[in-house]
C-alpha cells in the first residue's frame, strides 16, 4: 500500500526499537541466512531462501496455486454483507481455529472513487473508507497481489484444519471500508487476522515490514488487550517470512527488524482480536516488483505468512 491514503498515513517518526530486532533474530535463527541469500541473488523470486516449512501439502490443491497471469476476479453488482465463506475445515492441528485474511484494497476500488472516499469512524478520528492501493510501474496492482496471496494462504491454512474467512474475495464492487474490515474479524471471533499489503514507496526502498497495533484507548478504539498477542503474531509472521522468502526487513521503515508499531490505522485500532498488517515489499522498486509479480515468490510469501500464523496459533 502507499502511505497516501485513508488508512495509511506516513508512520510516526522512528524510535529505536533495538529489542524488537533482537527478538526477531532470536525467533528465527535462519533469518540471517535468508537475508544473505537475498542480497547475493538480488532478491530473485525463484532463488530466495526457503527455510524449513511447517505448512506443507502434497494435495492437488497445493499444486494448482494461481499462476502469474491469473485473472482478477470480477466484481458482483452489489457489496456482500458478510465475509467470503470458508470451505469446510479439514482435520488438522488448527481444527477449531478461525483465521481471517484481509486482502488489502479491492480491484474495483478504482471505479468507485466517491464510495471509497467517504469518511468512516476509525475510533480516534475519521478517515476515508478505503484507497485504490498502489501498483508496480508496469501496472500490476496491489489489489491483485493481495488477493492472489490471500487465496494461496487460504489453501495452506485450510489444509492445517483452520476455518478461513476473507474480508473480500473480489466479490463486491468496492471495499469493504477499513472499519468493516476490522468488524469482520471481530464478529468472526478470529484467533488471528492478517491484512495483506504491498507498499508504494520510492525506488531503492526495499524489503518487507509487519505493522503492529500500538496501545490506543480513545473513542471507539481500545487495543490494549490485543497489543501483546498481536506483537507475538507479528514477530512470528516476520520471522517465518524472512526464512521462507529470503527477503530482508525494510531498509526504509523501522530499525531493521521488520516490525513497526502504528496507532493511525483503523483496521488495527478497531480490532478486538490479534491482528497485524504485512507490507510484503515495495511495488515501486524494480527489484521488489520482480518478486511481487512472480507467482513462485508469491507462493513463498503465502507460505511464510501462513507458517507464522500456525506458529502463533499452536503456541
């Protein structure tokens, strides 16, 4: 996502968070190896470090993951009132767990400027309903990227027995708004929610970062109960993302540990269940864009995020 939008303002001035970097390093001993591979091959989507995956499958569903040129889902004439339904959960270690995946933005937002620009209450203040998101210089949209990764994650997590819901599946003309995205996770009583994004920063800015909720207690927002578990979720997602994709933490946001805390995002401020955002890379940098547009790399991204969720839910 670009930081020029409703729910995505520039982050607050950086404060040193040395302990976060230490925590991440301790969590994932293989992260350094992944980072070295990343630098050595220039971030190649096919050659990034894979780590030891805990989310595995030999089923036909896993081998039929969306291809690079998968079509964007078409929008239905009316918004849906409920999140995209999950297929029946399989037996597995996550049986009984509910995961909500929030694919950032919507492919149809471009055609609905007035609707997504309307103000909604995010607890502390009002912001626009949503944004169009960003895109690569060649026009591959963030909305298409987030939906593709979400589909891959859904397959992986369902194979572990989780019940998986999507906040949108390209099945509505626009949105949902940021307040509704939070509400979907809350109403599902989700055990974990991850919002999928890609950034729109300047060329040369590379890497991923996971956004954690800060402690907010104002208006309709009260994140105090979820700050701790969300940090745990975020650290595990960041750690497995490094290990599986070989991607480095952001070189332009945060202090090098891949973790950033924010208090200005409605999707986090209004959540009552553990939730994080992940910016998987910078769509405006050519090297990161080469990863984000690779189906093979998106599969690694989906696996890394999913492994982090599994680790969090299994404790």
